[in-house]
C-alpha cells in the first residue's frame, strides 16, 4: 500500500514538473525585490538583472502615502516632470501589466523622490523571445496552439492514474 502511495506521489510530482514550464511563461516582477519601491535603491542595477516580457507584471510595493507610481514618457522621465494628465498610482501595491513591447518609464511622484533617483526604466521584450538558456522552440510541424491542450491532457491522464492507484 505504501509503495502505491509513493508511486502516486511520484506521478503527481511528474505532473507538476510538466506543468511548471507552462506557468513560468508570465513573471511577476516585485520591483526592488524585498526592498520594494523605496528611496536610496539602485533600480537601474536591479533592472540589469532582469528580463521583462509581454505578459509579465510589475508590482510596486511601498508604504502609502510615502510614495506613488507615475508612468511617463522618456523626456518626462529624464526631467522628472509629472504631466498634469499623468495617471498616478498610490495603492501601496500597484500592479502594472506589461502588455506591449518597448520602453516603459516610471518614477515616484512624491516630492523630489524622482530627482533622488526613485525611478525605473525598463525594456519589455516580445513574449516569445527566448532567454539565452531557454530550450529551442518546437519544430514548425507542431502548431503552438495545440501544445498546451496536449500537455494539459497528459497531465490529466497522469493525475487520473495517480488517483486510480490510490483507490486500489
Ligand atoms: Cu517616493
């Protein structure tokens, strides 16, 4: 009995291993990692360690109302100018969807925080662009749209098998 449970567990782990690469496609980037969105942090250095892709999300975490998040254009970013029409976020945990490729510029709209370098400039890459260590794309003969349902089907079969073993 114990060995059957072990098998079921192994099957469940295998199912997870199959699922994980699919889920890893979209990343939530906690800006500044554990530091959050604060003064006296080098966001340019932080950005240099990350890759941002279409479908990812930026999460700005901070103690409100100490800071805010304003998205601006490149010129306003350079000059720390907050346009009158700017959409200023201030929830303390602001989520920004990276829904298109290209540059995005953000800074804190409180007092002189932008001048004190509380600003973030990123480049969003295409969703399908590969990281250097990522595996090669599937051959053209397997349409991308059919990969995910097939994986889901395989996982369902493995889970069903694991459940059957537990019942027996
Ligand atoms: Cu601030």
